[in-house]
């Protein structure tokens, strides 16, 4: 394996690479004003580059997440459903509507449970199976829980999920179907997250929380590898993703940075993170504004996170890529959801449609002529008709 260590994103301490590590023991969940001590997996990039020159980097016999095995913290793939390897679709009508040179949709709705979350779940399953784990847990607005419950069903393992009070019936029904042990919180996602971590620690269950278990974002970063490969290692100008805890876009940023560290690409795309107007803590933090609490509500349930747990990771990648954060209203998201279906043929879930709403807003603020943009359509689960 090419992994060398785990570095804390909060205090910078380097820890040995242990497959059972979670957060930094010195920082833990952080005191007031501090972030959780999320660990970041470090690789030997010069050794990877050498291997790459010898044509060993990519496992061309696979088309899922494990295609990029040397850049993952696992020795060999487990026998799990096919996650990743999703198409990159060209959307010429939307491109000309926005005045872009080209627009592509990274269609993550093609994953086994219709969501990008499966990319993290396969890493969790693989590492846990190597360690003989029988019980998994996660906190989730729905998608991560459904992903975990489905994969646990496939393996015949126990799955404990902690969901917010407002979780939709559609999502709860899927969790029931997959036989998960469902714990509905009396509070929001942030409270469900705390409850999950407490129960997980008490019972010794394996964590599938991307802002706790450091290995899971490694699965999510393969989105960037695929986009790079699908574009012949030509880097797009803009990559747009919805942002909740910050794991997804932070992971994608890391993936693009790794491609350039290994000399496969020449620059980084600008990351554009989108949040809902009603709940936009990372937009404010990015702009250095105080973290007044978000009292509003949004239909963008999959990114309705008031206390984002992987902020440092996302902020680091935004800085590296000269990226930006922006907020859009639910009304803007709703019309973007329709446009995605009508002009790109993609059935995106509400949260994922924020990418198009954000890109439209960005294109109104600055010229995007000559630019190539990617919308990461993170999921396709519909909680209601549109
Ligand atoms: C989880 C999720 C997000 C947000 O990802 P974070 O890692 O929390 O920032 C966006 N879209 C969908 C569909 C999701 O399920
Ligand atoms: Zn630390």
C-alpha cells in the first residue's frame, strides 16, 4: 500500500497509519471554537508517480471505486456491490443557456443506492470486513443511512442508523426495507450525529461517518479521478457540488490535488460549493463571518447541516483551488431541478439540483465564456414529486 500516515487537520500532528483509527486523540471532537480532529490519509506520492510511470496506477480490469486501488487505504477490494464508475454526461443545452463552453453532469444517481454515498460505504465495508466487524452505525439525513443499510443487507450485517426527526417517509421506508435498526432523533441532523457517536462508542460499532472515520472520504475522492480520466486528464475549470458537512466537496478537491501531485494533470479546477440560503454555515465561514445559528429550514435535506464537521477539509481545498461558496434559495433549487430533467435528462434529487442553481448564479456574477464546468449530481432520491 502507498499510505504512509494520518495527519490531523486541526492540530497538524501526524499519527501512524492504523486501519482502526478514527479522530485525532489530542483534539477529539474539539472544544469551543475548535473543529473536530479529523485525520487525513497521507500517501507516498513520489512512489505512486513511479508506479504510474510503470503503468501500474490504474486497475483497468475494474470500473468501480477500486479501479484506483493504490490511492485507497485498502489492500484488496471486498466482494461488495459496484459503487462508482458513473457516467460523465454532456449537457449542451444547459451549457449554451449558461454561456459555458461545455457543461458535464457527473451522474452519481447511477450508484447502487442512487447516491454518491455508496463510494464511502464500500470503503467502510472493505475495511470493516478485514477487521471482522459485525455492527455498523451512521448519522444521516437519509442517503448515507440507506447506502449503509443496503450494503449491510448484502453482507448480512447489522446496521444502526441515526436520522433527524424530519427524515422523509420515503427515506424511512427504504431503511425499513433494508432491515436497519432505525433511531429517529428528537432533533435535527446535528443532534442525530451526536447521538450516533455516543451510541457507536458505547457499543463499539464500526463508524460510517465521513466526518469521523478518516478512510471514507478516500472513496468519495474517486469522483475526481473518474472526471480526470473521463476528460482525458484535461482539468475542467469549475466543479460544483452541494455542501453539508463538507466531506464530499473536500474529498473531490483532494482527488484533484492528488492527480496534480502525481503529474497526471497540470492544474486544479475551481471548486464551487453550494448551500441552501436557510442553512449556510460554510458560506459564512468561508467569508469569515460569525457563525450565527441557522434557524431556517430547507427542502435540501441532504445538506441541511448546521454544525459542519469536516469544515477544515473543505476550507483547505477551497483555498488550494481558489474556490468559492455560495448560497441559493429553495425556489432557485426547485427551478434548477426542473431544468436538469427537461434539458439534461437527469432526475436529480432536490439537494443535488442546488449545483445548477449555484452555477446559474455564478454565471450571472462573472463571465463563464470559454469555461468548462462539472455539476456533481450527488443523488437521485426523490422525496416528493416535482
Ligand atoms: C450527503 C450529501 C451531500 C452533502 O455531502 P457532505 O459530505 O455532507 O458535504 C450532498 N448531496 C447529497 C445527495 C448527499 O446525500
Ligand atoms: Zn489533532
